C-alpha cells in the first residue's frame, strides 16, 4: 500500500495553509495499492516530537474504500484528538521542527463505532483487522508560524 500527499513530498515541508494557525484544513491524500480485501480505512495524524509525547492531530475511522481523501474534508467518523476536538487540527509546534505522520490503515472490515472515540479505543478495535499500513511524513517548523 502507498500513501502520498500532493501538497508535500515525504519528509518535506507542510505548506502553512494546513497549519493550526492558518487555514487549519487537512491536505488531500492519495491511497494506492491497498489490499483487495480492504473494507475500510483508519487515518491517524500525529506528532511524535511534541514536548509531552506523541500528540494526536486527527483520528478518522470507518472511511469507505477510496483512492483520494480530499482536502478540507471529513472522510469518515472522527475521534477525539489531543486538542479535545472532533476534527483535523494542523501542525502548531511551540519550537523547532516537528514531524507529522499521516498513517492510513487498511482494514478487513469497518469498525462500526460511533463518533468521538479515543485513539486507544480505535487501536484496540482495529487490532486484528489491519491488512496493511502506509504513511507519509511532513515537517513543520515553529518559525513558519511567525
């Protein structure tokens, strides 16, 4: 499985419009070569460089099988992120350059859970259903917020 983001290259800079302090919209994502048995996707966007540990920016599940997650969209049910929101909240590092991982998990079934689930609940539910995973990493620097 492969995941690409047209807005930035893997390990490239995330454009400012996708940041928390700008338009705060999700970039589009292109999913390809996923297993034929895929019944749904889960998308997790997080920052492992946050001062207090991994920071969850977006959690989406029960995403129908598709090849494109559109910019500024809600492709499935949303879980609660570490800002306490049910939405995408973009990069906003306090200092330095942080890595933002966009990971898509192909599952052999939908999770059929309600909106507002936690990351732990989603990870527990998908544990024995993951067929494949793909990721793309973008960088965002606090200097860009100035």
